C-alpha cells in the first residue's frame, strides 16, 4: 500500500492537496473519486456547464477540463520520475492552458469522458509502478518531488476541484 508522502517530498504549495487525501489505499481512493466525479458532472446540463459563479472564474466545463489537463501532466511527471528520468520537467500555467482550450465549445459529456479515460490511465500507471519507484526523486517546475508525492497530489487536486464545484458552483445553480 502506498504511504502518504512526507512534507519534505514535495513543495509546500501542494500541502492543501495532499492533506485532502483520506487515509487508506490510494487506488480505491482514486477509484472512489472517479465515481464521485462522474456522479457530480453527469447530473449537470450543457447550460450548467457554461456556468461561472463569478466574473473572471472558469466555467464548470473549464474546471473539468483543467482537472483532466492537470492529471495528464502530473501523471507524465509521475511516469518520468518513477522511471528514474532526472531531466528537469517544465511547469505549466493553468490559465494559459484554459485560454488555449475549447472546453466551453465541447459537450460536457465529452469533457467528462476525457477525464474518465485519463483517470483510468492514471490508475493503471499507479497499479503497475514498481515499489522502488515511489521514493524516487526528480525535478518538476523547478522543485524536487517524489513519485509518491505526485500520486497524492493528483488525488488531492481532483478532490479539491470537486469540492469547489460542490461548494461554489452548485449552490448557485440550485
């Protein structure tokens, strides 16, 4: 079972994500989060997908697209570092990714399907990662991080955005 990373294994700005991950085996937690994400977004209409709770905030579709983009990037980092690649990995600007996307023009169903496919790939990547890979360190976005920490950040990031949708978007839509 994958253990929660130590605070020394990742940059401080990821603490809120790691702290959202409940205790227990990470794979069932990822699977449960996938099911919760499906339930959360399947219940929304196309019109709901365009909703922004405030001016300048992302739409619901953009939040889901951001969740998918981030999981892809973090899984790539997990793969590279877990395989022992010491090449420093670049950061990314999530606002530029949203600006360069077409999430608001895509059907919400398609964006959700993309998240589901990405999550399935993340789960199989984590399932098949050798035990010794979890403690490997690499550099991403100019900071040192372990493979294990990345797995927890992926999980906590999705939990974080699910909470934002539930707490900031859905109450206004109801």
